[in-house]
């Protein structure tokens, strides 16, 4: 979500009402697909990674320590999610997401900040916040 605040053209896939194929068809070498592989990995994960690799799309997998599927990713970032309780601890995943969004905002420099200001100005004009 924070990445989409900083940069236009950011989408959550699959889009509502679309198949994976419909959502992935336009990916190219100019794109980065971020995949979250936490605890339960859907069966289509390997096929999606094979497909995006053939499309030359760069892929970042953010996963937990249980991820053992051979990754065909450009980047693989493992997060510790083990917890003494029955629930996984996702603090490290959220921290990593924050770092990625913050680094993106810094790399976009004035353009990213201008977008954030424009969004906040529109929130005020629309009375959304």
C-alpha cells in the first residue's frame, strides 16, 4: 500500500475479478513483481515464477523461514516469523515492507514527495480525512 502511495502504476495482483493470467500478461523487464510467500504457498506459485522469469520480469520474494520452494526470483528476502504462540509473528515482514517503501520514496526524490503531497491535498479537498 505504501509503495502505491509513492509511485503510480503499482497494482495488487490478481486484480478483483481477474485471473492470474489476465493480471500478469502485461508484465515486462520494466516491472518488479513482489511476491509474499508466508506460511501457506499457493500451488500456482512455481508456475507464476516460471512465467514471470520467461517474461524477463524481475521478481522479489519476501518469505518466511519455512519457504523451501526453489525460487526463480531476482531477489529472495527471508523473514523470521517464528513465535512462541500459535500465531506467526509478522513484525519483520512489516518492517521490511516499510524499508522498501521508504527506500523507494527516497529514490523517487521530489517526484515521490510531490505525489504524496498531491494525495494529501486531494484528501483535504474531498473531505476524506
